[in-house]
C-alpha cells in the first residue's frame, strides 16, 4: 500500500491558514480515556461548537469501523507504511493498541499550532503519556465513564467489536482508569451534553493562558512604549 497521506496533510494545513490567528499560539489538547468512555463524541461536539480548533487525524493500521472514512477519522495505512513513518521520525507519538498501530503526525500538529489553531487529539492513555513527556505544556483531559457496567453496556451497544475484543477493552480499561491522576482535567461522561460543555470550557479557558497570549501581550505593550518604558 502506498503512503499517500503526506499530500493530504499538506492540503489540510494549507486550508487552515485562512483561520489562523497571528496573535495567538495554538494549544495542543489531548483527550484520552478508556475505549467506550465517549472521547470521540465529546471531541466531535467541541469541533462543531468552537472555532479555531482542528482535529488531529491520526494514522492507524486498523480497518475502518462503521462509516469511518479515510482522512476524516483516521488515515488508514498498512503496517509497512506505518513503520516507514516511524523510521522517518514523522510521528509525535505512536503506540500499538489491540494489535494495531496508532500515531500522530508531528508536522500536521506543529503547522496548525504555529498558525494559531488549537489542535485536539482523541488519543489512548499510552500515547498521551508520550506527548505529555515531549510537550509539557499540553492541555490534558481524561474522560471517565460513570461506572464499569455503563462502560461495558456502551461497548456492547455500539456493536463494533466481537465479544473477545470487548473483554480485552474492559480489561485494559481497568488499568487505564487509574491514570486519571496524571491529567490536568477530568470529565465523568454521564450526560453527553454536559460533558461537551465542560470540554468547551476547558478549551476556551486555556486560550487565555499567558503562554498562548505572549504575542498579543507584546503587541499591547508596544503601544505603551515597550517593557522598559516608564510612560507611553
């Protein structure tokens, strides 16, 4: 299978320039938690409601589920293509989960951040640990189901996996759920609408972080004569 994702990434980054904000550096936001906790639904809700935020489309070697489309939910590639990305150091993070590879394009993310766009990732716990280690200023959000039984019901109801896979996901969730302490924010996803509003508030609030507003501050200070001026 030919690796055809690079032109797709370039086109996506080019289109985002029309939405860029030169006065603000974008925030990298990771949303993670157990499979079935509702990460994708929360991220989709925020993408619909907020501007200046883009979804980081990851690479994966797993097959599409349901109505998933290549280049929308994921870039679907084979294992050889994915391993080429690893060798080229083209991935911000990558991990093997349930016998499939997942990875985040470094260039796609960095181009958008430099253009003032926030970038949000729907990512597993292992990948989140890697990104937080490399990018300490990352905004991290953990999504937790209200209970084990609710998580099991959600996994069974979505009918995307076989029984054995569901058992594997539940077993993995028992370990992942304990990682919530490592994150900046925690959302217990009991009511989807409420949870989306919480995530919206997190994204909006972090846009006012000093680190994200340095260029804007310098611009304002210039009208007062600069940092060292006593009077405008």
